[in-house]
């Protein structure tokens, strides 16, 4: 599944055949329910035959989005509890200590394995 970005919603792509999921960009829209519920449904429909790598490269997200990110991580935690290895790669810009703390907080809240990965402005995870 692929969802193109807008000025207020990030890019999303999933590749079920290899267990890769990516969420990239900014999430500033206040009406994010439909957007993130579509992503959550896509993740839930994953065939569970391979381990999961979920890449999050967001330079900003609002409070509403943070609620849906936690929902995404809870779905990933269910996979993990059912024997699927899940790794979350959480990218942050060099000086963005707030984003580092957010990734660490989500890891602590969910118990998922988070790799907190520093990047510069030229790094592209796609």
C-alpha cells in the first residue's frame, strides 16, 4: 500500500512481501483519524510470515498523531507477542533531542525494540 504525502500528512508505504513499513514526513493535520486508521488496517492485514521492520522518519507530528502512533505500536506489539520479531527504526535529525526522547518513550511504553538512528538533512530512508 502507498499513500502519497500532502502538505499536512506524511508519506506511507508498506511492502508486505518483505515486512517493511515506512512513515515519512510531517503530520500536522488535526483530522488524522481516517489516514491513520487506514494504516493501522494495513498493518493488521500483514500476512505475518516475516519479521517486521517499521521505519519512522518524521521531523514533526502533533498530539493527535502521537495517539495514533501509539496505536500503531500497540498493533506491532501484538505481532511481537505472537512470535514475529518487530524492529522500529526511529530516525531523528542530529540536533532534535525532543524526537530522540519521543522514540525512547515509545520504546519504554511498548517494550518494542527501537533503533534510534541519527540522520543529517541529506539522509533519505526510501
